[in-house]
């Protein structure tokens, strides 16, 4: 934001203030100096001369590098703008001045109860950094620029946060802080105050909302853990299947695995007695067992696939055959 004063459009009072401000900056007086002011000035000069050199301690003032002095003579703002830094001269009894600090000042905004756009009540506090850009406006345009800036910061905090959702408030703090800084800077510009930075310090949620959010986060973590465990199990099963296929294709690999298993069993301190058999003897036994399993499975499939009418016919014809066999011969 530049040092020039912005002129709000459509406001007659604001235009009058800007015109008066330009007159002060150029040193032009709005009204002619009255006789009372001339007489008071002459009397002050005479008093200063009479009380020399004591009056010198009252007439010369010093302002620091970070300060400016705004001088009033009989209530009228003196031309020439703010004085400083260094030494400036005032007339006793008729001149008074006000020092303005140009350094950056910070203050804490008290926690504000804010209702967000999604109807959630939160408590938010912030910190504001500002400095005086125009000492004349800071003294003339507002009674207490520090107190006014504090009140305006609190209301701006509530207004800006009331237009945001809770998720935006938690994830977009930087954007919200920038929006508050721009709003405050525009509002305090006629006062000669420049808001440099606004930071949101803490967002306090109700206890019930914190518990519900914690439960939701815990459920999401558990779901992700289950998905990761299932994916790991699937990958390990696939790798185990590939390893078994490779070992079946290579007898040497199977023999090596067999020896590793025997070595691991022998290394354990237990009372188990293991009788190692050659892999050549175990192979035919495994093939015979697998062939028996295949035959049994084929028989079961054939029994299931056999039509029911065949079994019914066979069972129904058996009693008739028995009766014919046991029927006595006719004479």
C-alpha cells in the first residue's frame, strides 16, 4: 500500500477530509490568522526573550529517529507536516506537540467465539503487526489509533472467519491471514495506519468435536492399515507361489531347501528326533499320493455327474429280478 491517502468514491465527508489533508501538506491555511493568535504569538516570543536562557530548555525539543512530532499552535495544526527526527522549536504556552512512534507494533487479538459457515463454533485468536504510515492522520483523523485498530481487528477476525468452513479454517490459515491483513489495511488507511501482517495463533474446537474428529481419524488409520496388510499378504502369497513353482522345476533347489530345513531344526534346542530321508525316496511317495488324490477327485466328480434316472432304474429293477429268481416252477 502506498503512502498516499485513498479517496473513497461517493462520500462527500471523505472528500472534504482529503482536501483538508492536502491543504495541511502544502502549508496553506484554511482561515486567516486571527488577532488573538497574533497577540498570543507576540506575547510568547516576549516571554521567551525575557526568560532567556531558561526558556531555551522549554523551546527546543528532540525527537528520535523512529519518532515524529505533530505540532499544534493554539489548537491549529502547524504547516510543514510532522517534525523530526532531530531538534525542533516550539513557543512556550501556545504550542503543544504529540509524538508518534513509527516502529512496528504488535498486539494480540483476544480469543473470539466464531460461528463458521458450516455452523461450527470455534474459538480463534490472532496477532496483528502494524505501524504508523502518516503521523498527521494518526493524530488528527482518529482519537486513539491503537485502541481503534484493536477493536477493528477483533471484528474483522469474526467477519472473515464467519465466511469460511471449518476445514478451510484448519487447512488455509495463510490465505485467511492474508485476507484479514488486506481488509484491515484498507479500513485503517484513512487513519494513517498500515497493517503489515496478521497471523492466526490458535483454533480451539469444542471437546465433543475433538473427540468425533479423533474417532474419525482413528477409523481412517485402521482402514488404511487393513488395506496395507491385505496388500502385503497378497504380495507374500504371490511370491511364495512363485518360489514353490521354481523349486518344483529345479530338484537341486528343492534338495537345498530340504537341507536348510534340517539344519534349522537341528539348531533348535529341543528333544525332537528327525530321521532325514533322501529326497529321491520322498519324491515317488509324493507323486503316488497326488495320483491317489486325483483318482479320488475324478471318482467323486463322476458320481456327481451321473444321472439320477440310472440309479433309480437299477434300484427299481433289482426287486423284480429277485422275485423271479425265488418264484417256484409251475407244474
